[in-house]
């Protein structure tokens, strides 16, 4: 668990965000965009949470969390009902079991209930949108919940403009145009998928299920996640940002075995 003391970047960004939003105090949750899902047309919302306080994830470190949620039901309810197709593509092996997936999504969806309820209130009040450059200097975890491909790329380009660092992953990499490479990593579950994504021009973040997978990833020039090897948080690393800081940087894999 992280200490609750604001990190240096957050202290500076909070002052910037208050000025950009013309608010004396930052809210905990902001609704950045609403619209139809690119996956199934359902109403979804792009929601920033942990806006006014340090996030408490020891692996990622302190990052503004940005999630993609259905507008009409909380993530945990959508997960249980098999209605997660609005924010999670069929290409994701970890989608809910009612949709035929493995049901192995790593996100604790019940913990997002408060953020979703706050987002619903903001939508009802008509408080949707954000000024250009709001996240300048911030460290952003994109797609904390949901796959970013559900949201138009032009929205992500505005969110991520000027950020200090960010992370973003998509399981829908086979269908997306090359412009997404600048922002996101291809999320893969096998060495074969990682090789295909690399051939399509993506940097990759892959899961390793065995020692044999480790060997295959290493042979392809991929590196183990620095969180596993040296305890580096995503906040400090920021390596999973697509081509944002160069297309020739190595891809990563994480050991699940």
C-alpha cells in the first residue's frame, strides 16, 4: 500500500487541473466523454477517477485512473450479466464467462462502484467533457477498466496530450488502424499472438503462462516487466505507452506462472 502523501507530479498537476477546470477543489471523478461503444453501440462513458487523491495500487504506483464503463450499469453488474461487451471486445480471452470468456479479468470491478455512481451523477447534471491540456504533466493509467478501443482515438489523443507518462493496452489490436500504435500496446496472451502483433507494427505487452513462453518472448527480443524484475512501478516506468517515446523500444511480457 502506498502512503497517502501526494507525489511531486500530483501536487504540480493538481494545481494545473484546478486552474484548467476553474475549481477551487478537484472532484474525485470526472466524466471525460460519453457516446456509443465502438464494440456494440451501447452508451458508455470515459471516466477519470482518483483525480484528487493519490491512487493506492502498489504495483502501478500513483496514476490518475481512466476507465471505460457502461453508462447504464456499474462494471460489476455488467460483468455478472455478461453485458461487458460494451467495453471489452470479443478478442479479449478474459471477458466474462456469460459471454464465453475465461472470466479472468484482473480488474476488481466491485471497487469501481463508487466511481461509476459518481459518473452517473455527473452525466445527469450535464457535467461531461474537459478542457484541452487538462492532463498535461499527469501520469495516467488508461483503460484501468475496459478496453480503450471502445472509445474514439481522437478522444484518447486529447486525454493524453502533454501527459508526463501513460499506460494503455488493447486486446482489439487486430482491427485497429495504425494510428493507435502511437498510444497503446497490443495485449497478447501467447507468443504467436505477440509475433503477429509485432509484425503489424505494435509494441506488445504479453502474458506468459509457462517457462516455454518466457523463452519464446526472450528470443523475440521482449523483456520481462520491470515490476517483476526490479520492482519498478508503472508510475516510474511508463514503458507501456505504445510508440509515444519511440517505436523501437522493446516490448514486455509478464510472468503469470
